[in-house]
C-alpha cells in the first residue's frame, strides 16, 4: 500500500463540491402517507411516524411545512418547529427551557441590568395579571421550545403578551399556524411520552418558574408529527392518541425514483441524449440492486435510504459515465462501502459481496 | 352512522368489527374518528374504485398501532371489502366452499353405483355362463334310462307310439302306446350355489369393505397455516395478589442520572449562609426499566409463556418492561419486534440503563470446565450493572449451577416469594452471595441437594414425584388439601391433550376451576407450579408417562372428565384452520386423539384415526398401536362377518334350494338346478303298450308272444280258450318253422313263400273268430291291469277305443239290436266319462270347469247368485257339489249356502271338496288339492284330447256318422308308414266290406257310372272313362301308403310314382280278376307288375277294354327305348319324361308305334309265357310303387315293388286327364330269343293328343 504524504484535494471536483441539498420538493410522498397526514390534520391529532432510519420520517415534516407555506404563505411557517428528543428529555422541555443557573447567576452577580429592566418592563407591561409582581428576570432565562413556540404563535393574544419572544428564526410578527416535529420520541424515557399525552391533547402549558404563567393554543393550527425508530415500545395510551403510520422501506422502483429525484435530476436533464439517459438509468438500477443486496445481507447495521443517497452521491460521476460498480476504482469503491457499512465486520462482508 | 350511499356504502362497521376480532384495539374513539373520516371524504359512499385505496390509507393510520398491525390492517381491509363486495353481489364465491364439500357424497354414491354395476355385471356374466351348461340339459335325452323300465318292455322302440293301424276304410281308434313318462328332475347344483354364495360374499365383501375400511387415506397436508393457533386463554388467568405487590415494587422510582437544581433548597441554603451561593441539586427520579430475557426452549414452552404473561401483567401495571425470548443461548434474543433476532450487544445499546432479568435455569450459561460463568456471559452481560436470574428451580434443589451463577447474577427462584426479593436486591448496592441467598430463602441444608424434580426429564418422572412436587407449597401460601388435589387433577388432565400447549393447559385448568366451583384456581401462583411440570415445557408427553397420567385421570369424577373432554374438544373446534392445511390436519388428529381418551368416543376416534394411521401421520406409538389393533380387530370382524355371511348364505341356499326340486324351478332358482330328464315306463305303461301292440300279426313275433304270455299270466288273466291260443300259436309256429327249416327250404323261394302264406291264411281262417274275441278280452285285461296300476290317459283311451270298436264290430256283424247298441254306447260313456273328469291316483276334475268353479268361488259373489252359477256349471257336468247328500235336498237353502261358504273358504286354499259318485258313502267326499291354474302342458293336452275324443264318441251318433280318427289322437299317434312288421289288418276288410262303400267318399261318385258300360268292347265315349276310375283307387292307396310320392296335381301332371323301365326276368304270371300279374325278378328284387284294370273292380264291369298292339324283332329294335336298355343290367331305371331318356311315347315316337299291329283277339293272360329253362328277359315301362298293396297274388314277403301304369298314359278324358303327359307311356318288351313288344291302351283313350298329352278333342269319341 502506497503511502501518502499529505492531503491534497482537487478544488473543483472534490473540495468545493456543493453540499448535497435536501430540497423538500424532492421528497417523494406516497399516497398512503399523504392520506395519513390528511387524517391527522382532519382529526387534529399528532401523527406518529415509524420506520427504519432514513426512510424520510423527519423530512416529511419539512415537506408538509413547505407545502403548506407555499399554498398559504401568510398562514404557515415555512419550516417545521423541531424538537429533537434526547434520552433525558422531560415533557416541559417540549415547551420551554429554563436556564436556572444563568438565572441564579444573573440575580446574584449582575447588579446592573438596564436592558433587562427595559426588557423586563416591557415584559411586565404585557403581563396579564397586574397585581402579581412581574418577574422580568425570569423571562430572560426561559427559552421557548418547538411546541411552546407553536402554541404561542397560534394565539394572537399570547403572542402579544409572551415575554419569551422573540424566537430564533421565527417571524413572530403575526400569529401563524405551524408544523411541529418531535423527532425520535422513543429515545426519551417512558415518562416523557406519558406526560406528552396531556400536553398534546390540550396544547397548553404552564411556566412554573414564571409564576405558573399559562399559555394555550389559539385560533391557528398546530400539526404535530412525531417520529419513532421503534427501538422501544411506546405506551398504549400514547399510541391511542396518535395517528399511526409506518413508513415501509422503499422498494427498488421507489428507491430509483428517490435517487433520480434527489441526485440526478439536474444532471440527467442536462444530458440531452436519450440513449445516454437510458444508460444512466440502467446503471442507477444496477447500483440500487447492489444496495438492496447489501441491505438484505446479514449486516449488523443495515444501510438506510439516507446511506443509499449518500453513497450514490459519492459515486455519481461513475454513474453518469456509465461504469458498473465492479469497474469503479478500487480505492473509491472501498471508500464508498464505508458509507454503507457502519461496522468493521459489515465492511468486511461488503468487500466479499 | 354509515353514510347511506347511492353507490356503495362504506364497509366501515364490518371492517371495524373484523378488526376488533383480529385483536386490534378498536375503541369508541377509533369508531368516531373513522366515521369522521368517512363523513368528511366519503359523504356519498364509494363512487370510484380508486377511493377504496384512499379509504384504506385514511383509515389505517387511525386504527393501527404498529407496523405489524399496519400490514395486517391492509390484508383485513382487502378481505372485508372483498367480502362485502361479494355479499353485495351475491357472487358464487361464498358458495364455493359448500360446493367443494358437496362432491363427497355424490362421489361415494358414484362409487357405490359403480360397485353395484360391476357386481350386477359379474352376476349377469356368471348367470349367463351358468345357463349355458344347463341348456343341453333341457333337451331331454331321448333314450330312457334302463333302470326305470319294466322288465321285458323294450321301451326304446316305443318312444313314438306306433298305433295299430286299422284299414283306412274303417272308423278306427288306433290304440296308442303310452309314451314313457318324461320325468324331469331338477338337481341342485351345489357348485353353482357355492359359486353364487361366494360371489355374493365377494360382493358383500366389496360393499362391506367400503364401509369397514373407507379408503379415506388421509393425505398429508402441507398447506399453511402450519400451527394450531388457539384462541387466547390468558384472560382467564387470575392474577395473584403477589403480582400487584411485585408490580408496585418494581415500579419504585430510581434516582435518575440527570439532576436539576433544587431551587427552594438552594435559596434557603444561600440565605442561611448569608448570601453565599450554595447550590443544591435534586436528582430526577425515573421509573426503572427492566429488560426481561426469557429462556424459551420451544414455542411450546409453557413456563416461558407464563413468564411472558407475567411480563405483560407487569406492563399493564405500568412497569416498564421489555420482554424478549431466547433459546437457551441469550446471545440472540427474539421478540415480535425482532422476529429475526437481535444481538445481545444491540440490546445493550438500547437498554443499557435497564435492569436485566433473565428467566432461565441457566444451565447453558456456565463453563463447566472452569466452574465459572461462561466467558461470553461475562462479556455480554457485564454492561448491565444490575442483572438477575430468576430460575424455575426451587431453592431446595439449587446446586452448584446456581452457586456459580450467583457469582455473576442475582439468582432468585421464580416463585412469588423469590420475585418479591428481586427489587430489593436490585436496589441494594451489593451483590448477594450464594450463601446469603440461601439464607434469605431459608434453605437450611448445608449441602447442595440434587436437582430433584427439576433434574429429571419428563420421561423419567414418576407420578409419585409429580405428586410430591405439587404438594410442596410456596413459602407464601398455605394451600389446603383440596387445593393440592385440584392441582394434581390439573396435572393429570393435561395428558388428555397429547401435545401440551399453553392454551390447552389453561383451558383444562379453567374447566377444573369451574367444576370445583372456585374462582381462584387458574392463578399465576398455581401456574408457576403447573408450568414447572417438565412435559408442559415441550410439545409432547412421553408415552409411558401419558398413560400413567391418563390412568390417574380416569380415576377422576366422570362429570369432570366429561367436562374436560368437552372443553378440550371445544377449544380445538374453535381453532380456525384452513381445509387442507397442516394445521387442519393437526387439529383433526388431536381432536381424535383426545376423543380416544374418552371411553364414550373411543370407537369413533379409532375409526376416524384410521385414515391418519394409514398415512402414517400418527406420531404417538401408543395411539398408533391402538388404532392398528382396532384395525386388526376390524379386519378380523370383517373376515368373520364374511365367513358367517358365506356360511349363512350357504345354509340358506340349502334351505331355499332343496337337493331336488319336484317343480320346475322358476326365476333365480333356475340357475341352481340342473335339469335332467329321464323317461320312465312303469308297469301301467307296459300293460297299456302291450295291449296296444297286441294283434294277430304281432303275435307272430315269438318274442312278443312270449312277452304277452308272461304279462297275461302275471296279471292273472286266464285265457278262456287257452288251448286255442296255444294251438294257433303252435300252428303258426309249425308252419313257419317248416318253411324256414333248412330241410323244408325249397329252392324256389317264391313259391315257398306263397305257399306258406297260403297256409297261414288258412290257419288264421280257422282260428280267427275265436282269436278275435280272445285278443279282445286279452286287450281289455291288459288295459284294466294298466289302469289298476295307474289311471293313465292312454289306458283309458285304449280301453274305450277297444270297446268301441268291439261294439261297432258287433254291430257290423249284423246281429246287433238297438238295445245292444245302446248298451255299447252306455258302456262307452261309462268308460269315457271318468277319463274326462278324473285322472291320476286322486281324481281331478276337468280343469277348465274347475278353473271356472274356482273363479266363481273367488269372485266374492252373493251365495245365492253363486249358487245359481255353480248349478249352471254343474249342469255341464262339473260335479262340484254333493248330489247324493240326503240333507242337501231337504234343507236346500241353508245347506247350500253353508256349503258354498265352505267351498269359498276352501277355494282360497286351493282345495276343493269333490263328490265321487261311485264311491262308497263314507268315502265319496274327496278333498282335493287343486292344481294351480297353470296346468302342465301335458295335462292340459291330454285333457283336450280326451275331451275331443269324448265329444266325438259320446255326442255324435255313432251309427249316423261314423267317427273318423280323432284329429288329436292322430296328432299324438301319427300313422307311420307301414313297417315291414305291421301289415294291414285283413280281418275288418273281410268282415265289413259293405260299409266301406260309404266310408270312402272319394270313390262314391265314380262307381255308379262304372255300372253302365259293362264289358263294352268299344271305347267308352259317352260315359266317363272307366280307366281313370280304375286308376283312382291306385292313387288312393298310393296316397295312403306312399307318403313320399308326389301327389298328382293339376299343375304337376302325369302319372304318380317313379316312371321308368324295369329290366328283369319273368318268373311267374297269374291272372287275378282280369288282371295279369307278372312276378319279375331283377337283380334279386321281386317286382309285381300288374297289367290291366283296377284291382278290385271286375274286368267285366269296366267299360274299357285293353287294346293290345304288338311288334316283333326288327321293329322292336327300332324303338329307341329298347336300343337304350337292350344291354342294360337287370334293375329298375328311373326315366325322365323326355324323348331322349328312353321313355316311351306311342304317339310321339314317330313310326315306331305305327308299326305295331293291333291284335284285338289277343288274350291278356297269354301274352307272357314263363319258361323255367330259358327265362324270358323282360322290359317293362311303367310307374314303380313302394311296396304296398292290398293284392298280393304271389304271396310275396314284404319288400317287393309294384309296377303299374303299364299302358298308354295319355289321351285320358276328364276327370282322369290329370294323368296325361307325354313321354310316360308304359309297355312291355319280351326277349325270349325273339323280341316281342306289346303296347297297351284302353279303348276310352284317345289316340290323338296335344303336347300335354290331353286328347285333341275335348270329349271322348
């Protein structure tokens, strides 16, 4: 094996290759999923999506938000409000985060707080209960999370009163409907999902640190999409309140479509020759077939659609100049395998395939 | 709820109901949501097909809870929709299952029909071939067996009765000989019977075989589903209280890893420290998570199922539990979520923070070589801080295995008390040692005990050990004796179902629970014990153990047993299987095997299991043996049944078909009998036949004469003139012996014969009248003897025939008076009457009248009207009633009605009371069994013949119109051509010549005309030609005697007999009644040539004179006929009636006849002279007769020929013109050195004829 002295990249083809963009419009939506979303919207219930990693659960929310925004630009946010569940998440984390230490620090070690007072005064004025002493400092240490944001955004009254605004990336100038994505909900402890039940039912929360200030859903819609990798079982009571949809791993033809949509659309459009286009499609099909073989092989960690796309993206030059996988440069091919295989053993297995 | 649709309603209700049945959680909420969806998107129902998919996709997310459910939902939805489609359309698919089952019966029927058809065909074939050998038997052998004949009677010659033929001119009643009785015996063909019985048995065997051994060999099924999926029984389990406690325990929160600031405490502390910030945190308490790995050695491992159930119970109690299964080796675990298994490392990744609980005996986790836990266990489970093993083994039976495991795991027994310790140990910081555990579990023995109950496989367990195990309670419970008994019952009852399953165990437990009237039997606690039974952890019970358990089970109360059987079968019944699937096969087999343990259904089960056994599908050797034994028993029973059937059939056959059958076997019986005919002649017949043959002629036969003499002596007949008979015989004998003795034999045979005949005639003449009466009385005696033996038709007939003839004979002799005649007639009546009414040993009435009588009796008429009719019947002579009864006349009305009633009654039984007029008073009533109305042909024939004879004899006036031979009698006794032996009787001819005139109607017209011409020389012109009249009698005799001769008819003209030429030597001449007779010998044969007129008409009377014409020498030689035969040998040559054959024709031979000189003075007698020294060769043209003639001037013995028509045979006038033909003239040529031809014609004959031989002028000259 030859040794390499230092890193050198080709600027055009390697180093500055544009990041693979995930465009919501590339998302392929099958009718079942579409109908599931319709039901969820109709019934105003959270949609629980399960499926193997990489089957596009997360991206559905983006797609939905984008589509809604396109249709009703003034009504919907263009992006979903995302909450990434962690193993230590609690239900309040869905609504807001309270920076206790910062608050403590601020109260003790920051005597001067002109801005804060201004802010606090401003905040104080919007408080609905005048006799209750305002806690302007607290608001600084509370940050709304996805669901909290959505609730506040949905209610014009709350939007005016809420001291925790502005939010990041969100135009809070007017009430909006929103799509909330609670990602990987099964990651959290069981308590999280159990607590979630009520919150999702009522779309209401209290800020305990802020004198139990209550926020409630307003006139606008909130569509909640939950995803789960089905690593753990979710409580029945929780499932009962959701609209459930399991996204199957796409079939070969669907994969083909996905790949064409996400990676090759523009390139293929550019190549005029129909025969060339056909050859490329053939090649893509071949690669996908290989991928399916790999996926069906007894791997420790199975590659998902995301891996396929990455892998194809990595090999797209070879595909565009139709070159079967076996004829791809050995190092490049092996390198590509590391996209698919996440374990040493899997990698070894791939080499034998 | 469901929107009404003009197109098609949504199948929402059915769908949700079906989903609920399939185990989906369908809450009212789900209903609500689904209908909201329907209302929103399908307010009009489904209008397009695409909407169906949409509906599915919309409803799915609402109902399903997991990806597995999502998949199933799709299937169920499709199914329901299809079903509702079909229901709506009422398509045939719903009927298809019914169709597929239906063919079974027609199939069987078709088989039965086919079988029956084959059997019938076989029987038909056999019957067909059976009949064939019988057929020849039906043709009776014509030769009677000698054994049945009376001695001395040569019956072989008398099969056809040869009547004694009387002269045709007499009214004759030829006596008839009795035919030997044909006795048909029907002998049973035992071989055929046996064959038939065997055949029937085979047929029965085939039919029974279908019944006993239906060929329903069970084809091994291989379709899915492969397993029996019993309905869930777990909801019947009563969860013990300890489980709640355990659940609460397990749910106790742990301190989480994440801490958050305890604001209140921090502020308080900061304040107390004078503002120095002192921050306190509080840990967030989390509910603990458990990862439970259950050792499940097979899908049937019931303990594993129990633990899984316990797990689900805990989950319901909000314990956060993840249950997975492994098979001995926990490195790969499985669950519904990971059907392909999940590696331990992956489990660790996902459940790192959980408490690990393994439920296993842990045997495979140990490295026995090193006495530690296996290295992979170390590696794999090390990650989990808290890990425990729940072992089903009781602490008392813990051994080193547990000791080793205890070094790495917290080892606890999977008992209620052990479970409760789990949480405690998890929370305790330290890992307990084996000793601590034992102490904790109160195991006191210092040494490690053996594994005891848990160490033994099911096959080595004894009932006692099982009992002991079940008697041993958990520490926390205090079971009563009764509870322990129930537990044992449960254990025993599990053996009912041969392949234990979790659901079955629960169902059985539930039955016992219900039967014992408790509500806490199928509890988790009890299940912990029951599922510890080794056979419940595998899919089968070792056969010996099962039998032992079943023996114990049998001791249970019958009601309980019945209940258990019922419930087990019900559970099996409830399993949904698809026909043809492996599961279906399993289900059936198990059902029958369960039934096998039930005495009541044992037989049925054995029967139903047979097809399985044939297919080799039975796994249990015991069941296999039982079924096999049953099959063998069945085979034996089958064989025995067949044998009994065959024996019974044979015995029945022997009863139904006796060895010999007296009557003609009808119908089926025919096939089993061979018919053999035998002719039997008894003494009655012998006497009758002797009487029939008795005649003068026959007496010449010495053999016969001796026979007669013997017979006559036997019957005790004493001849009135014995000496006369003897003298006659002796005389005859003397004469014949003299002529036949070598010394008396003369050289001139012919002369001798005629002399002998003459002597015999003379002899006869002397004795004849005496002999006649002697013969008569002998005949009567013989016939009476015959009748004494047996009342036969023939004897009776002969009797009255003989007497009748006698009467007529007496009459005709002239000395008959009217009184005598009346007496004779009365006598005849007396004879005849009984024959027409009665016959046989018992008398039978005339059948036709009897039939009428019986018909009357059976007509259900009023007695009065019946009486009138019977009277009418009696007036015909039916003689059905008692005339002689004195009471009859006095009390007529009562008596008659009574009688009629009796008769009616009797008639129903086919009996008739007959009155016998001539019997003594006390014997004159005869109860006769009436022959069935189907009379045998012989009987009815004889009756008919009798009736005919009777009518002719009795009703006709015997003197006014002498009866001819009864047609019927002639029919049965046909007149045979007279044989050499029988010669026509001359006696009547001599005694009654005058009567003959009006008895030969054929001649009556011609005789008066004959008188006129007398001896006119001239040819008769005005009167009819006498010659034809002379010819006619000849004709007549020919008709009577020569049957073979063609009858002259209008169409076939010409003379009768064989026309031809006789070449021979003249031996003798004789003139008889103006007729010249020549005796000509030709090559040893004698010919009697007659030249002249009719034999019995006197020459003088005839109007015709023969006209002779002669030619000599050279002229004779010109005759072509002579030329042709001049050198011919002696003999008779038949000639065709043509010009070339040598036939003569005086008128057509050209000049040959013209040369003949008519010699009117020539004397017929002087034509031929006989010289003994130089015999004259003679050529005679004429017609030859078979030997039969009443005139025999040369006394020739029988066998001679006659030549007639030795004259011109053409030119006859009517009515004799039928004889006319050319080329058939007769004539003589004599060759005695010189040649001399003589042509003869009658004066009435015309000398000019046409081509047909008829006279040219229509009338005589």
